[in-house]
């Protein structure tokens, strides 16, 4: 038994692991404060973290050659899972995003965060002799397939994250400046089209609420206002106990999931936020260093893409909760309550960890 | 490969740099929310969870001088709907469901939505007021079906002797949009009305609104987002309104209501010694209870289009030519200006020719009164005597004397509105008609015609000044409430002039006076003066009481007091289009005075 642990830990970057544990403890604490330390949410999250760490260990010892070899199958399976969800998924609040497994619900779009980059990166070696433009077009096509399926669920936020992960790979892989400019131009031209033809009314409403949340305080603007109040009332050190908190009195719902940052801000104030950012900064710094120092181009690319997705989701969630961004259903990575998101990120970090350990073993 | 790695890392760094800027932006945003706007959001967070619930004050009761209740609060049950976060459709469906178990009229529904749009600060709005016992028990058994509907205990204003006191007490009604606008400029007042739904609109209810209403209190509680009670933070008790004891006597109100029942007119009876009002009656009248919860359109329309104007308070808000009732006051003017004296007499041929003109003024008695002095002139209401008096006195001196009896001025009675009437004078005419005064107008004024207008309240007030021979406090509807303005005890004229005029008024009820029908049974020693006010001057035809449209008939007036040897009560009566003062108004006054002495003394 001791040997097994030694074996596992020997394959893990100690600093990364410790920072990860600190962040997960932070998460437990916040979920406890938001939903109650005796709530099922807290207990389930405890179970998720425990399971997640086991998954982390197991994935850390995975041989990644196998992963790259079967990347096409993994990608196709992910897409099928998305389609399966679209047909048999559990409908919550008008969108079919989840597959219900009893103890936890799997948000199938989360899987794509993991599998799309693997597939794309594995193709780089395969397309070595093809032109850059060909590779980029194929990548774009591959990224758009899951994006459109997720858009139909509908889940604009997750869809955009998936699409972005593809775009990040194309960008990192050396997209020329000219094409970047053409891309931006194309996006700007398509924007009005998207506004009138793709976005649903509630999605437009969320964007408009961002501009003036008080215009519609009871419908779309409610979350934005209540979370601003929660954050704003936190002050420098957090709200003193003489004031009742927003989440205790249920003014801000879903604080243990997407809005958990509001609980942090309300209870620990601006200072608490800064400390929180510092811990994440150290964690991300560690990931960045590992990613840059990987030995193969495709490994670096995969690790960097994962790091980018992680940072992007982290920032988008906080921007959303603090009223800088429309309310899209993106949870705070590693902190928000929920199994699928947590597992996906832990697998990402486990893969990076594994790449890091195996870098000496893989002849490049 | 190295080149490849260089590009990758540079690209990666570019993305990291962009995201760092994003992080900086977020940090600035958090700084803005948490440090810069902290106070604002703390306040918002507090108000988020604090609810203020009004505590209504109980409106003061109104009693007559003998502790009979005239306005009270009775316990009723209202059905209210919590409108928070409810759209019009939601509310319509709730009301639709409710109407399956309760009768809800179109009017109630309209009132509900009207209140919702006008009273922005209300969370619960009454739908059905004063639910009867049967519906009450039925609703209570089904209440669980309506989570947003509550049964609210409320004290409802009630006027047990509604019609008999309608113009005097007035009524309360729901606070209107106009009232709210008025409050908005006065935060103190707005506080006093917190949670209140009614306000005094007319009569005593309006003029004593501030003391009757009291001040509402509030309860500040902490609630959660589901509006469930968490804790009480502050509790400020309501200050109930003060009770009011009127100088009015309910028995006299009832009697006067009965006496005026078949007439259009009014009556006011006062205590001569202190100017307190004992009876205040105007007819036709209305039921003030109709107003308490918002009068229905049909009722309101009926009251407003009725040609007999039941809403008009004919005691203080209607003015009439005083007619011959002005003669006692004019006599004082003549006496104190030495135009006439006790011994002065004239010969009345039945008409008067205005000196230096060919203008002829007829006496009401065509054959004339013969030789008349001041006493017989008052007793028989000799017009020619007063034409002559007025001509020799002149309008200025006449006005100066009449003004002492408060003609053309408000009596100061404690009611919201009062007409001041008109005491005509050259200045008044110049101001209002841009014309010079004519001598014949002096003659018209002398018999209370022309532009002369006064209300019954003014007449009785003037009479009380005359009988007391000093300035009187304003007419008061409140018992034992003495004016805070000190009044001089200075006599307004020589006591002997008063005695002469009183003798004249005593003669009115003698076998020679205009009210001689009373002479045989004047056991309460009533004195007074009759009056017949022309509504319409008939140019060529003679006035024929039997062949004239009702609304053109003369008004019948009487002012009087009793007993003449020790005056205690005074009265003014007007009956619109009633004809001669002696035939309608005076008998009513006698019945009132007789009733007063029978029952009160």
C-alpha cells in the first residue's frame, strides 16, 4: 500500500499537487458556507473531490501514446455522447445539457473541453506534410461540429468555450497575422447576423442586462443585481456578522454553483479575493512553467490549450458574477459545486502532470 | 523544431498577456464594487432584507354634545392580494379563481386595478371590502388555495346617523391620486399616512383630519428572499386619532332633518352665549356611508346630476339674498348714525320715490303701512321705511355698520369650505363690475336684494353679534372650545339701539307682526325677523305665487331667537323657493325652538 502511494506521488509534481489541494479545500469551505456544511451539496462535493483525486492519480500514470493513438475514436465518442444527450438528456430550465447518472449528472459538453484538444493536437503530427492552411481549415471544421451541437442544447457559454479551445490551438500553432485579421473581420461581419438569427431572446436579454441590470430588476437583471450587492457589500475584509448575508437570506440563489465567487467576495471581501487570486496565480504559474518545458510540440500545445481553457473559464466566471460579462452558465473551475466540471479539470491537470513526468521517457 | 517552440511560447505569452489584462479589469471592477461603492451596496443589502410594515392608527371618534356617537369605526374583514412580482395577467387569474367562491363586482375589480396603478408604495391591495359573514367563513375554508390572498381585519368608518349629519360630519374616502401628490411635497405628512387608505374629504372629517387621523406607526422586520419573517428590528407604535366632541345635539339634528325633509333649504341653530352650533342641517342630503369605500359610479352620478344638489351644504356653502332679514341690522346702522331714532316715523303710501328721480320702489304691501316708526317698520317689515333710511344714510355708512355684523366675511366656522357672500359697496362694484354705484342700488341693498348675498351661517352669526352687542368668536362646531384669539368686550354699538331693535323683532311675533300666526302660542317667547328673497325680478308682471315656476319662487327666510327676555338660542332658516318667510321658514324655526325647550331644557 505504501508502495502504491509512493509510486503515485513519485509521478506527481509536489508543488502543483499541494496548490491543487489548497484550492480544493477553498472550494469545500465556500460550498459549505453557501449551502451549509451539513448539506448534501457539501457531502457530495467531498465525495466528488475524493473521487476526483483518485481519478487524478490514475490518469497521472496513463500512457499518453495510447491516448493520441485513439484520439479519433475518443473524439467521435464525445460527439456521439453530445448527440445522445440531445436526445435522452435531462431537461433542466429548458435546456438539455445533462446525462443523469443518479449520484451525479454529467454535463457532456464538458468532455469536449478535454477530448477536442487531444484530437486536434494528435492531428498535427498526422498533417505534418500538409499545408498550414489545410490544417487550419480542418481544425476549424472539427471545432465547429461540437460547437453547433452544444449551441442547440442550448448552451451558448459552453459551446463558445469549446469553439475557443479549437481557435486557441489554431492560434498557438502559428496562425499568420493576416489570417488572424481576416478572422476578426469575419467575426465582426457575422456579429449582427448572430444577434438577429442565432441568439435567443433570453440570451440577448442577458447581454442587455449587463449594460443596465436595473432596467429589468426582477427577471434577467435579478442575478446580476443581487450578486453585485453581495460582492459590493463585502467591502475590504468581508461583511461583518451584524449584516445578514445575501445568500443566507436566499436573495442570491445558486451560490454554491455558478455564483460561488459572490459568496467568497461577500464573506472575505476584497482582500479575500486578492488572496484567492494569488493562490490561483501560483497554481497557473506552475502549470505554465510545466507546459512551456514539455519536450514535444504537440504535448506543449495540448498542455497550453488546457491551461488557457482553465484560465478563460476562471476569468469569465468571475467577470460574469461581478457584472462585467453576460450571465452564461460557466462554473468557477475547481471551486463551483459539481462533479463533471471538477473531474474534467482534474483529468486535464493529471494529463499535464503525466506529460511532465513522461517527458524524459518520450523520445522526441 | 526550436523555431516551432519559439513561436508557440511567444503565442502562449501573448494569450497570457491578454488574459492578464482581463484579470486586471476584473480586479478594478472588484475594487469599484467592494471598496469604492461599498457603502452603497451595504445599504442595498440591508434594504434587500428589510421590510417596513405599516401600523395604522385608529381614527378618532366623533360624538355629539351628549356623547351620542356620530362617526365610529367598526371591525370588518377585507380580502387583499399581495401584488408583489405579479403581472396583470397573474392578478386577473387570481381574481378569476376568487370570483368562483366570492362575488366580486366589476366595480371592485376596477377599484383594485386603479389602486394598483395609483398607489405605487402599496404591496397588498384590497380587492373585496367588508366581506359578509357567510363569504368570510367560505373563504376561510378555501384559503389554502390562495397563497397570495389574505384576509385583513380593518376598521371601517361608519356614520350611524348618516343622512342626518351628512353635511356636518362629511365623510372619509379613499386617498386619491391628487392627495398623494399633495403628500409628496410633505414627507412628514406622508409618514403620517403610511399604510393608510382613507382621508377626510368633507365636513368635520376633513377640517379635523389632522387630529382625527393620528399618526401611523411601522414595524421594521427582517425577511429572507421568500419574504418569510426572520426578526423584528424596530417597532414604532401608531398614535391613534383624537376623539372629537361636537357642540351639536343629535336630537336637534334628527328634528331638523325631519322638519326640512320636504324642502330644499337649510337650518342652523346656535347657543347665543358662545356661538356654538347646536343644529346644522341642509336638505336634500345624502348617505355619507356610500363614500367610505369609494362610491360606485352610479351612486356618484346620481348625487351629482340630481337637480336638487344633495351634495351642496346649504348652511355655509350656499349664499342667498338675505331679504328683509337684513332689516334689524340696518336699523342699528340708522340708529347709530342718527338718521332715525325711536320717535322718528314716516308715512308709507305703499311706494317710495327716489328723490330727484322718477324711480319708484314698491312696498311689498301695495296699500302701504301708513304711519310707521322703527318698531312697526321691523314688525311689519315696512320696505318704504328702510328705503328712506338707506337713502338718507348712504351706502358707506350702511356698509360700515353691516360689516360689524360680519356680512361679506367668513364666520370662521371649523369646516373646510365656507362662502363669504357679498356685502355690496361702491368699491366692490367697481372692482367686480367695473361700474359706478347707483343710488337705487342703495335702496335695493336696504331690503337685502340686489347683489347682497349671505349664507344662513352668516345670518345667525350676525344675529348673535347683535344680541350680545360684541364681537363673537367664530361659529364653532366643537363643544367648549374657546377661540385662542382674545376678543374685546367692547360693545359694538349703544346698548339702547340693540334694545330698540330687539323690541322690533319681538313685535314680529306679535299679533301685528309678519309672523303673527305664532302670536297665540308663542310660549317660548320667540322673536325674530322674516325675510322673502326674490330669486328673479319680474319686470312687468305682478308676482303671483300660484302661477310661477317652482325654481323662480321667492326664498323663504327667518332669523330668530328665544326667549326674547333672556336670549339663549338663535336660529336661521332658509327654504329655497318656499315663498314668504312667515309661511314656511318661520314655522320651521318655531318648531325647532319649541323642540329645543321641550327636550333640552
